[in-house]
């Protein structure tokens, strides 16, 4: 084989190896989970009193908001970390809890939720196993995360079907046996017989006694964004 053929062969091998390495790194570090929305965003001018623009008489008030609303199986919680490559989302689809609303005495409104961390899925089993280890989330010893609300801001006195309300929910978040007070900011609505909530908060690995789970192929920011995508019904 002459020199030119040897060089061409080596170049082809390098391209194949490089492509394989890029694919492998992408599989290990790339995002494979999209965060799903549960609230259909409607332009503000078409909500509530503005609904006459659609030829209707306006949205209807919810009949009985004051009761216990239970988190439904379609609900999900996500957390996201930003690496040197991109933002990676982890999805957890085993969520239980309730939201007890009291419009007559808002101080009596309560909410609690529990997430089964064993349901965590980023689309990559090796990555999930890595972040589940003891120096990170230690899921074997602490298989659930819990949130208990202590105050609410922005909840309406009269819930109008289809209207979207900006809310702030403050409470205690417990992960890995450590409890921190956090604020979830987002939106809620009553739609098609169910309450829906989308809200997020930002914490750090250190807040809950975790090391930063960086790897030899990527760096990772210390912040984590926790996203709630909840549907609640009777």
C-alpha cells in the first residue's frame, strides 16, 4: 500500500472513531427528555371577561373549589441540570399528594406532595445510575422527595374556568433527609374539571448534601431547576 493510501485509510478510521466518540458522548450527556406542559396557554385578552371576543358570555366560575384535590397519575416532576454541553432533564412520573383549597379562610389551604425517585428517568440508564449513587441523590437510602406547602400567594377567591393565575407556593422541600424552605413560582388554572399547576424552583446540589455529579466528559452547574407539572382532581 502506497503512502497516499495509508494516509487516506488512517483519515477514514479517524473520522469513524471521531463520529463514534461524538455519538457516545451525545448518548451519555445529551438531553433525551422534554418537559411537558399541562396548562394550555390562552392569550390573556381571551380569558375570563374577554371571552366575549369569541362570541361567548364569558368563562364559568368553578362550582366547588373548596375541597381536597388529589394529584393524578398523569402528573410529573422534573429536575434539570445544565452541563457544558446542554441542559439535561430528568423525569419522575410517580407523584402522589393533595391540594386542599379553602377560599373562605386561605390560611387553611394546604398542599403536600411526594415523588418516588426510583421512577427517575433521563433516557439514559447509565446516567441515572450515576446520579443515584450515595454521594449524589443516594436513592437507595432516600427513595422519595417530599414537599409540604406553608403559604400561598396569588390564589383567586373565585376560580374562573380557563383563567390562568400566577402563584407562589412556599414550603419545605425534603431531599436526601435534608429539609430546605423553597419558593415554587408558576401558574395554575381550573380546566375541564381539573386543577393544573406548573411551577418551578431553583436549588443547589449543596443545599441537600450532594456533590456535583460532573464527569470526565462534561462539567455541570451547581444549580438544579425543579419543575412541577401537576394535574389534580377528586
